[in-house]
C-alpha cells in the first residue's frame, strides 16, 4: 500500500469539508440532534428538581445550590458515560472527595448520589 502524500491528504480534507457537504450532513442529522437535545433537556430539568428537593430538605444555604447542581450534572455525565458499569462507584467517590475538599457537606453530596442517582458506594 502506497503512502498518501500531503497534497493528496489536503485534497481529501478539502473535499470532505466543503460547505455544501457539511450542510447536507447536518440536514440529515438535524431531526435526531433536536430529539436528543429535547430528551437531554427534559432529563436535566427533572434531575435539577430532584436535587432541589434534596437541598431544601437538608437546609443547604441557597448560595451553595449552584455547586451542588454542578456536582449533580457531573454525576449525570458519569452515569451516562459508564451506564451503570463497575467503574462508576470509584469515579463518584472521587467526585465526592473533590467537592468535599471544596467545602461542600459530604452528607448532602452522598444524599444526592443515593436519592437522585441511586449509585451504590464502591466497596472498599
């Protein structure tokens, strides 16, 4: 197999990224992209409401809500990435350690983990 020279690679790159081709690709994917965004937005709103309920029940100062919601969004990303696999417990434990170091209450963090995401604590 002959190696492609740089000129041939550049020609291929330019052909692949013409504005017409990019538009065709995005037009073909647009409906699926919008649907995925709609589903993700609904999931995040429901998640934020559940986190809000936990925070209100624990008398967390309102000024800290932003950070707890950020923690919850990180858990959401991890849960989607690992899809309930074995490695998620350790990753979540690390996140709790990080947010505890940032002076958030570990009890509230674990309650968000348990009640909102139902992620098991890793076995030691």
